[in-house]
């Protein structure tokens, strides 16, 4: 079976001109311009199977939003090919948009001055959704996302978290097989983020909706995606399993431990040997980082419990943020 999304050598270039400084420079710009071509996306290739949830991450300006805009048909590629849900997005936009849902964290597809439910009714007519399907899906979404209390509130009066939940429901009313999310949890509190994550998991499980998620919040990626794509300077640096990336690229582990009482604090110097670094979290809580290649978790734990009286401890992997930061800084996957 063919992938739901197939991208081959996708490239997007933007042409702009250098602006000269000062008044004389402004005058020169009117008559002589020096143009520069910037390649925002550089021969990107990947495929996404139906039912996958894929995280697509990169630093600001890396090319991820430009890629999403080409995948949704907003931008035309400079070269390369993209086929999604059986359509070429920029060429078949009218028919293609019936096969996708799109949520951009900083924008809304709802009508600003009318009640949320009226926006949903308009979308029902636009997408020609049957009465039965509309009632069924809206009922499900309202229950999971807790939309009932503000269905009759104008969109402009909603908080960011409330609007994002409504935007998610709106993007899925027509039951698209493919959903694009660009920063869907930006600016949201912990409770709102958790609601949206649970909703996306349920939609993916029950409807087999394929999701491509771009975000700077890597906790979203860890919660929702097994597979991760990392883009930097327009090129794919990594495409693979998130757990495999951690296993392959993580350099250290850490043990978080809680001392029994203050009398143990002077004895901490006894365990900071052989390259074991110690970081204070609070008076009785500490982190010990260690190189995975030089020390085993068992040896580090043994050292701690033999020399200190400890109330509790647990082992943590290197945070995904640190691994991704290292990839950004090096510009490659070691």
C-alpha cells in the first residue's frame, strides 16, 4: 500500500533583495537591486504511512513551517514532488482540502464574532457533512474536549486554550484522514495541553487519523509520537524512531536522589569522584549525572546507597531537549 504522504526532494527557495542602509542606500535601491536566493527547504524526502503520528521539529528558521505550508497546498514547491492523500496539494487544492485538517497555533479557522457552534454549522455546510455524522462527531469532540460550556460563546471571548480546543474540533468535523498541527499547544497551560494530547491520542486510535505535528515543545513529541523528523537549515538530519534516537544519541543518564536528612549533606563529597557530577535541586534533593559509556546505573546507585543514607531515588534518561539541542548545534547526527 502506498504511503498516505510521500515527499521526494522537496525544495523551496525564496528570492529577496539586499536593502542598503541610509538615505543614499534607499535611493540606490530604487534603481539597482542585488537579489539573494534563500533555500528554506533543501531536497527533503520522507514518507508517512496511514495512522502514524509523526513529530517534525527544528529550530526557528529551520524550514519546518515552510514544509507544512507546501504539504497543505499554501505554497508551491520550487522543485521536488509531494503527494498527500492521493492529491498534489498545490495543484488540487479545492479537492485536497476536503482530505485534510489543519491547525496553526497562532491563527484560527473559526469566525471571530459568532458563537463557536455557529462556526461549526458553517463548516458542516462547507464540507457537506451529513446531519448524523455532524451530531456524532460533535458530540464525541465536545465530550473529550469539554466544549459544552462555551459552545454558544463568541470566539473572540474564548481564552487561548479554549480556542485551540475548538479549532481542533473544527479541523476534524469532516473526518479527514490527515491532520497537520503547527504549534498546537503554544502558550497553553498544563491542563489545556493535557486535554489536547489526550484528544489527539483518542482520534488517532479510534479514527486512524494520521498526524504530522510541528512544535517547539518536545514534551508534545514524547507524549504523542513514536517517530521523529528533525530538520535544520532546510535539510532532514534525522528520521526515525524516537526511542532509537535516545538510545543512539544520549550521552548521559542521571540519578535523582533524596537525602534522609541534613546530616548527610557533608558526606556528598564522598560520592563526587570518578567523573560523577552533582547538581543541587534543593536542600535534600540532588541530581548525579554520569557518562553512560563509563558508568552503569547499577554502579552509581551502589555508590550512593553505600555512602549516603537516602530516602528515595530514581534513574532518568538524558532529557530529549538536551539531545536535540546537541543536534542543532552540531548540524548533524553523530
